[in-house]
C-alpha cells in the first residue's frame, strides 16, 4: 500500500513538473519567439571598426573563428574613416561585405564613431537589402534580426539562427558575473532589425540631449535609453557572451574578452606575474603594473573577479596564450 501511495505521489510530482516546464517555455517563447522558420539560413554578424590597431586585429581573429566554427554567420564590417591615419588593409577576405561609413551624428570625438556605430547598424543593413548590396548571397540572409559583437570575441561553436532567441527588440547579457538578472553588457547583442532602425533617431536624440555623457559610452547610452523607455528585457544567455575570465565551459558559444584585452600591456603584466610567481592561484599572486599600462583601480577590480565563484585565472591564462598564438599567424 505504501509503495502504491509513493508511486502515485511520484506520478503527480512528475506531471506537475511537466506542466511547470511547459508554462516556463511558453512564457519564454512569448517574450522572445519571432515567428520564424527561416528558409534563409544565414544570420548577419555586424562589427564596427576603424583602421586603428589593434581593433582590426581583434576583428580579424574573430572573423577567423567565425569562418572556422560558425558557418551560419555572414560577416558584415562597418568601416569608419577616423583620425587614426590608417586605412583598411587590402588583404581582407572576399566572402564578407564591407560597408564604408561616416557617422551621421555629431560626436564630441570623431574617433568614437565605431563605438557608436552599432546604433545605426540596423538602418545600414536595411539599406543594403534595398540596394542589393549583399550581391548573390542576399537570398541566403535573414533580414529580420542580426548579431552584433564587439571586435574582441571568438566564436567557439556554430551560431545557428534557428535555435537563437529572436527578440522583438534587443537581447544582451550581464556584465561581470554569471546568471545576471539585468541586461548590462552590449558586447554581444541579438537585435531586431526593424526595431532598432525605428528607434535609432530617438536613441541618438537622447544621446545628444545628454551630451553623450554615459558610462562606458554606447553601452551606458543603450542601458539608460531602454530603462527610461521601459524596453528592458531578460538577459541573453551567458553562453552567448562567455567572459574570458570565467571557468571553462563546454556550452559556451561566444567567448568575449571583457576586461583586459589579450593584446594589451595589462594582460601581459598579469601573465608575466603569474609566470614569475609560478602560480595560477589568485590569492597567491601579486600584480604590479605601470599606471600607463594598466590603471590600478581597473586592475584591482578585474583581478577581484578571479576570486569570485565564476572566475578562473588558469582558464584565462590558457586563453590568452592561445589568443597570442592566433594573433601571431593572423595579424
């Protein structure tokens, strides 16, 4: 009798769990599902750069990993002419679309054009579709949504658009720690093309009204704008914006070099300290970098991440060394 009662309870619990999962899935689908079963099978991936080093090198490495690991992406480079004095190299791949731009809004510093370039990416993409600038590949491209990333990413797996959450507005993830409950870091975004094209003028009017005075440039601008217009959403899954200082993950799709970049002096300083002190234990390492190489406050804040539950100095060091190997071949 007891066994029968226990079995009945287990059946009821199982049914309730199934119903609960269906409710959760339905709620998530209502937030993010965009009636899309694409016959077009490639998602546009947008990056904005100028000719300055090392931004272009970071992008070339990101492009290399996209070609190797994510054939479902179609690379589009928004190239901004700035005061860097450098031009776009001629030895770039031919299976991408390069769109040369002059930022149409007045900035305090013209060299910030690539930073704010993501905010006009949707209107640029829609215009490219209208003018058939994508050429023969246009019929294979998804127009409704696109992926934007910073230059400092690596694609670890194929970004299949059929399996992506395609938002009504925009999705991006948290900042330093995993499982954030807020959208904060715009280094990787899945964007509804029509939504951003429609909101662009309002976003830029808001930016001008605040004299472009936002923390972390366009990231602060977008966070503030979405907040005051009540358009915030649940964060994008961490696997699409996996920070380089987090632990190793078999599920991560996109690795983001948030924090010290692998090609700058700050990372070299941390790497050297670890080698000299022969440790990957954060509590045992002392890092002292020249201020001109690494801001002390920033460095202290960054190093504290390795002491968190998500941080992993050993994983970060391995990734830096691998990245330096790639850069020596690609850049």
